[in-house]
C-alpha cells in the first residue's frame, strides 16, 4: 500500500505531465500557424510522450493500491514570438519538470517506499534526455538565428520524428 503523502505527490505529477501535454500541443499549434510542420510534428510527438508519462504514473499508482485523483489542468500559454522562444520555454519547462520529479523522488525516499524509488528512476533518467534534447535544439536554432535555410533544414529534420512509447 502506498502512503497518502506519496499518493498525493504522484497525483500532482500526473497533473504536471498532463499540463506538459497541453503545453506542447499549444506550441505545436503555434508552429503550425507559422508554416513549420516539422516543428509542429516534433511537439505533437513530445505531447504524446508526456501523455504516456502521465499514464505510466497512473498505472503505477493503481498497481500500488492508491487512488488516482485527476485535477484541473491550467490553460497553457498560446502566444509565442518565435521558434527560438518556443524552445527556450520548452527547455525551461523541462527543467521545471526535472525539479518536480526530484521532489517526487525525495518524497519516495522520505516515505521509505523502495518500489516507488525504483519506479521513479526511469523518470529521473528520462528527464536527462528531455533537457538535453531541448537544449540541443535551442542551441541549433540560436546558431542559425532562428531563420532562413537553416530553419527550413531543421523543420525537415524534425518532420521525421515519430512517436515511440518508451514507457512500455
């Protein structure tokens, strides 16, 4: 059985992952409106990943005898100035999610819940990858000043990204 404190923390993280899904869909919609279908695709895939993260937490909580309690999801930002701003905000968001995962791990440690600690290690590792991906793409965008042929080449590259459920 999972403690109430850890159950609440996992429910909060489910909410954070679902917000991330909405946030990335909002970014995808903006990029689509700018004619950047490859960038749009990148963030649609990113949103799908966030959904699977929420479901991974959902199933874990159920398996441990906890109760999933969904919460209100705030509306994400919808207006952006440029693809550079989008990736800057996405990197900042992933850094925030990393801090939330670390807090969740701290709670699992405090509660001496070894199963949760083992389970959460996947999320800790995933956040390293998430931050690195956003940082790399932001650096590339800055290198090309977020415009011109370089932007179109990145758009083509990101169009090839496909969703793979890494939680399975």
